[in-house]
C-alpha cells in the first residue's frame, strides 16, 4: 500500500470552504488508492452522527448520512411529489409522515436513494462513511453485494457502537442538534447549558417529533426488530464487526474506532 494521502472531498450540501480548499486531485493517485467504506452501526443515540462527522474530517471521506438524505428529500419535495421505484410509486409526504413517527421509511425507496448516492460517490473515486444504512435486511441484501463489488469486501469496515438500553433512552430524550448544520450535541454536563452550537453559533434545537419520548420508543423498537438482526447478516457475509463501547466520551469512542480500523487507515489521515 503506497503512502498516498486520501483527500476525498465532502459532497454534502453543507458546502464547507475548508473542504473545497483541500480538494485534492485524485486523478494522480495512479490507481493505487483504495476506496474505503466504513459502516457505522448502532442504536439511536449511540453517537453515529458525531463519529461519522469526526472520521469524515479526519480522512476526508464522504459522510453519507441516510437521515440527512431523507430529510433533504422531504424538505425539497413539492406537494404530491412521488418517486417511482420498480414500478411502485412512493409519495414523499407519506414517507415523511412515517419518518416523523419514528417508523422506518419504505425500504425500497431508501435503498434506491442511497444506492444512487453511492454510485455518485464511487464514480468520483471517493471513500465513504455510512450511518443509517443499511437499516433493514432488504436494504443490506441490496447494498452489500453492490458495495462488495465496487469497493471490495476487504475495504469495508463495520463499526458497531454499543450502548445499553438505559443510556439509549437517556441520550435520545436529551438530544439536540444545531439549526444550521445539524451538528449533534450530546447531552453531557458540559453541554447541558449550551444554547448555541460551539462550531457555528447557530441555535440548538430538538429535532421535531423525532426525539419525543413516544417516538423514541418506536424508534428503539424498530431498531431492535429490524436493524439489529443485520449483525448476523454481516457476519454471514464474512464481515468482521468491530464492537466499540459507545457509552464513553466522544473523544474516547473515536480513539477506539481508530484503533479498531487499524494501521491501514494511517494512509488516509490528513
Ligand atoms: Zn453547528
């Protein structure tokens, strides 16, 4: 493995000047550069978003957050808008309603949207971090063979952020995000009194509906019944699952993830 520095640009709508400046010319990576995939998996509130954000800054990987892709879609949708996948129409307003109630959106639609995005990322020769996908067995069965083919199984890492049920409920009921960039603000003693995002100064808000106690109960049940069984699927696929204790401080969790990813990732650090 050559010591090439990965400089994948973030593609998100949140255009960030710093990432533009650091956009590297990947065309001269003479084919030795391996595109990687990190799948971060774990219950709501395990800090997937925070860790993905940190890792994407560290490695310059594309941060593919399923929740963001869906929320963008919901926000931009015209009234009555639908998307047709495999001959079936999915109405965006109906999907947004499921989302607000904490129920997983139609898995065919989510898979279609995420796969399309991955195709773009892959064709731009970027590595990616995924949070929120795959979230159902169907999605995994559609996405994993595709990821294996495009990126190679040896380049896919699955990180499992473990959190106790009690911590999961506590964190979700106290969760806030910033209005501007949706930076997740974990509930800690230090953060409890914060009213503005430390990174961009925008107001801290609760996600409408999604983080209410009733919705959290639904989300946890959905996670346990529909998402957690994917661990077995990943194992059957021969993927090693790297378990990380997500109940620690963000910084410590990140350290453990970096250690779990191994020295191969040193080449990607900026
Ligand atoms: Zn922010």
